[in-house]
C-alpha cells in the first residue's frame, strides 16, 4: 500500500532538489526528498568551489551539508531509496515507485541529475578532484599556468579546451578518432591556439601516478597512459590534470512514461521547469538546458518549487 500522501515528492537531493525542498517548505507544503546515492549530487566531487555566490571558497561536501541541514531544519523529509518509476494515482496525483516501496504525492519534481561519463580506467574515482575533473568552468583555475589534457573531441570537449587554453600553459586534446567531431568553428579555434595540441587515435588506458616507475600505484596524479589505435602501442602523456568531456548521462529512463525525453535522454523542459505532464516538474541537470552549474541548478529548484506550489494551490 502507498505511504501517506505528500504535497510534493522531490526525486534527487542535489542542489536543485534541495533548493526545491526549501522553497516548497517555505510555502508550507509537505515535502519528501528521495535520493538513491549521495546527498548533494555531483557537487560533492568538487574539493573546492569558488564560483558560488556568497562563498569565497567552500568544498562541495560542505555546501551540500549546509543545504541538507537547511532543508531538514525546515521540515523536509529525506529517504534514501531509488525511484524506479512514476504512475498516476487512482484518486489523482502520482505514485512514486521505489526499490523498497511506494509514496504518493500531489506533485512531483524530478531532479535526478546527470552523471558525467567516465573513462572507466582503474582508480579514476580515487583521483576525482585531485587530477581528474569533469568541468573546466568549475576547476580550470586550479591549473592556471600548468599543463592539462582534455579527453574528447566533440563540442563540449573543444569548448573546455578553449577555456583552459586561456589559463593553462599547455592543453592536449586526446581524441579516440582520427578527426575532431565538434563544430567547424570550434575545430578552427582550437587548432589556431599555439598552446593547444591534439593527439588523434588515442584512448586513455590508465592513470600515471609515479613518473619513475611502471606500477602506477602512487598517490600523485602525473599524467595519462594512452593506447594508440594505429599500432597498438602505449604512450605516456605527462600532465598536471585531465578534464574528461565525453558526454553526460541523464538518469531519466524510469520517468519516460510520464514525461517526454529528448534524443539524449533529458526531460524536455525550459526555465519554467514545467514538463508536458501537469503536476510533474523537472529541475537541474536532468532537464534540457544549455548551462549546467550549481547556480543554475539552484535557480531551477526555486522555479520548480514555485511552479509546483502554484499548481497545488
């Protein structure tokens, strides 16, 4: 049997979901947040955040803790569970199906986020935030005057490389194909930069952590081990950091029965955060948008909550 009815269920406890909870509780709506993994979402992988208003410098974990504390202090409920689907309730509203049960709500805010696609090499997770990054806007300043690699050859990767080339001494683009797949204007821009180099036909096979040995078991990021597709040889690329830009993977498949997804899997919604389904809202990285930052996720959370409150009222 479904649990008690909530005014709003929020799927995801990243910055969008937590902000939505704060705004919804200020409007005196009952709120349940369902999170399957990490409270704070992707921002918890950032050891230092210096572009969030009001915080000169803060770790992603600390910022997430503050947001969770604020939501809880205002009366939001949080449950650690995985949302596996959404169905229409017989008497109106929605049933959010979870791995361990069901919950009912009059409105639902989907803030499930999107994960950066990873390289899939050993110890990648160990070096996230201390050598491996997924966002030049977030972490590029930490590598000013140093050498970095950008993994990928599409629009996102080329934009990352251009941004980093303004800060870093040298940028090496590692592309698995024999050509860049980004737009012509971006290709022309990166190849015109004196401090940008492109290595074609290469995939990342590992992380170099000790320049003087072959066991790669040290604790300092020193570069990348590349596999060259042309002849199968290995190449060592020394660099101070690597930015992975091989795409994002939204986690919206469980919700496709109640809202439309675009070809990349994002929920189709604009800045209003309304979906095509009355009573369902989408906020943060899981929706179609051009900029994915903590600040824009927070803005989405506010918009989605205000939209949900208006819908309920």
